[in-house]
């Protein structure tokens, strides 16, 4: 009986954690290049939904392990010269005092020194160092080719540093569509991704999918609460019989 209670309690905790992940995904449905949070429960739930099976409450412990879905979002045209989107599995690299960060959000600008930076002021890494747009060059004169090569007024000024990972799920999300790599994980130069100038990558969150999953999680939570109450009633009956 105690094992069943522990399993149900663990399941309720995992379901509550999954509910928070869904809420976080929905809150970021319009965040540029946001990658939705998934859990082992999400993946097993999706498989059950696809096969038409109904998950049973209180039958097995639910894992709380979470991961990131790096599926590419839709590329939306903005025509802004410093909006860059990646078609492929690569990331832009950002230079920070605490080490490099990696992002798919290519909504860039220039700082006072003319360096290409993200909207938090972090330097966008170039293959040969920071990319500096010369003063006097209008943003409309900045051209970015599909391989990440940047030219200003017809003159080459650098190339974006595009990197990829053998297993991107090892990356740690730190907010703002940015990720940090573990110390033992080294990125590789990516030669296959294509950069699209004047585009932004949309969030890969589907409102419909998240709402369907939220309904299923809510129903499972209620079913497990009912199962726990039934277990309490059975325990009380057993104690009354034992004391009679």
C-alpha cells in the first residue's frame, strides 16, 4: 500500500512540474527562436495519444526529467537588415565575460563601437573575431550571404561563427533563447546551415499541442488525486477491521 502511495505522490509531483513546463511554453509562444521544454512524460504521453491508448492513473512512477525540443521554428520575414535566421541545426555564438553562449535568436544590432551585438549587448562572434560595421555605412548597405559572410557597402568585413553540437540536448537553457554548453562539450564549426537575412526564427511552440497536453495533464492529475483518496479510504477500512 505504501509503495502505491509513493508512486502516486511521485506522479503528482511530475504532473505538476509538467504543467509548469506547459505554462512556460505558452508564455513564450511569441518569443523569437524559443525552444519548447519537453519531459520524458511528454514524450510517452505523445506516443500514447498517437496510438489511441489512455494512460492509467497511479500505475507507474512518472519521470520528471526535462529536455529541450530543438526543432526549427518557422522563418518569418521582417526585411530588417540585422535580423538573421538559421536554416539548419547551427547556433550563433555570443561572447560574454563568463564564456560563450549559443543562440538561435539572430535579432542583432550594433553598439557604439560598431560591433555586431545581440539586444542584450553581447558580442556576436565572428570566425576571425568581432564583426565591426564601419561608421558611415547604412544598415541597408549591409549584406549577409547564406554562409554567414558579411559585407558592408560591398566590402567584406567578416563571417559569422556558426557552430553545432553532436547532441544539442546537453545544452543548458539560461533564458533569453540562450544556452550554455557543459565544460566537457565542445561545439564544431557548422558548414551546412544557411543564414537568411531579413528573417527571424519563430518559437517552435504549437498552442494547440500545448493546450491538448495541458488538458491531458489536468485529467491525469485529477485521476491520481482520486486514486490517492481511494487508497486512503482502503487504508482506513483496513485499520478499522484490524482494530475491531
